[in-house]
């Protein structure tokens, strides 16, 4: 789709929340604008994908890439675990929609960037599990922890950001057992998996951090956009 110099269409999953705007107080599909601005700065056009309707390979075939955004905890029933009391309330709308989006994108070999919850959705879609609570990565509501991470040599992520970098974190869950084919490529000082890749795919990268929150560094979004322009090259 992203040929002849056109701006690639990048689907971005959204929240479904009660929101106030104008004279309205209604259920709405919403998303942090930082995601949209990051896609635009990197050279793409964002397309909002709300957690309603049916998402499958036929339904997203018009897209050039996909960003799975951050948000609420994935329901542990989705990966066969009992609920920890510290796990947030289930969001069946987002879980169903985003797991379907992830699987459809993998089927189509679309470039995918999973952000925080999005990385967890990717891992769950591929049969992995999550730690339902970790300390030290979620300092306060709406406050990011700045975490230094080590990146595996030779990984796609290392080619993008180098052997180490500092990221914006805001999460209390993390990846546990990795899904089929998923490889850990970055870690925090406490051992938390901070990034994963899917070797053999055109571009599948999941990061536990929030690259959209760093308005001075669009390298991950630029790498996603670049992958849309390279056809099936790995």
C-alpha cells in the first residue's frame, strides 16, 4: 500500500471510555494524541481503530502498519491465569479487538509496534503469559518512570536505538512466559523484559515503555514506517 512515495496508513488501536467534550458526556473512542503525532512526525498517516466491530485480516488489509497502544491490564483469563487482586478490571472489548488485530496483522505480515499493553497483547496473542504485578515501573498516576535499559546486540532494536537507552515507563505488569517465536531483546536493571521481537516477521516489535511520550525521539515509529516501505524484506 505504501508505494509511490505516499504516506503509509498506520492503524492505531484506541480506548473505549466515557469522555466529556463540547456539550457531550458519552462513551467514546479516545486515544492520547501523542500516538498520532508520533506517527505523523515519522512520515505516516494515523487511522484510529476502535475496539468495536469485527477485526480480521480482510478488515485491516488496507493498512500498511499497526500500532497497538497502551492501556488497561489484559484479562488474565486470556492467558489462562487466575486474577491477581492487583490486576485491574477486565476490558473484554479491548482484549477481543486487539488480540484479533494482532493476529490479523501477523497473518498479513504487517509491520507492528506494540506499546506497553500492546506488547503484552502481542505476547498473549502468541500464547505467552504476563506477570500481573511488578514494582518500580509505575511511580504515580500519569507519571512516567525514566528507566535505563540494556539492548541485546544484533537485535532489530539495537540497530534502531543502540546497545542501551533510557525509556519512559508506566506499567505494573510485564511479560512472563514468552509466546511462540517471541524473543526478548531488552531488559531493565531489575530483569523486567522491556522489549521483544518476532524474528522472521517483516517488523514485529513490542516495547514495555511508551515511546510516544518522548517527543524528541521518534526512532521506533520511524522504523515502523520504514518497514512498511520495504515490502517483505526482513
